[in-house]
C-alpha cells in the first residue's frame, strides 16, 4: 500500500532519480545531480524553506512533490510555490498524482498558505488539464527569468 510522508535525507538518491526524469521532460531545465543534491539537502534540513512529500510503496518512492514557502504582499501572507511534482512514468494514470497533490494542498493549508502557484511547460497539455481538475486556474501573468549563474 502506498503512503505519503515527508522526505528524509535518506530519500535523496531516489529523489534525484525522479528529478532527472522530470527535468528530462521539461524544456527549460536539464538534470544536474550536484545541483539537485544540494537543493534537496537544504529543503529537507530547513522546513521553513519548504517541504518535500514522497509517495512511497514499501521502500520505493513512486513520486514526489515539493512546496516552497514565501510571503506575498498581494495575498497578505504566506504562500507556496509548487516547484516539482513527478510520478514514476510506469505508475502514472492510476490516481497517485492526485493523491500526492491533494496531500500537498492539505499541507499548504495546514501551514497557513493562502495560495499555491506552479509553473508547467506550455506544451504539456496533460499537466495543465491535471492541475485544472484540481482547481488550479490559468493566470494572466507570464513567468520571466534572469539566470544569475
């Protein structure tokens, strides 16, 4: 039976493998194990930054979702950025993603977050439909980036 729990430092190798899958699918990012290791360690060690939830079956992680926290002046309080969500490709399509997303939404509410924002690839219609089924709406805003590295 699958269960959802906060990630631990021991989960990091499996989380890196999931992020490699995710970043191979996304147009803007490329897997970089050194960067993923550093970021995962920091998030797990400092819950004020955010939380990573894992969906586990026995000792195998089937999926992960990452919520990062900040404060919004527009909302007047704490908000979350859904940074990474990925399910093993072989396990997609059977409700695991919905279960993981619902757990993340519940966690954001528990943390007092007023909004969750996420980004998806423009070409990923199935991801957009998935998030819309869970109440997310398209924004009139467009993301812009300035890479500082």
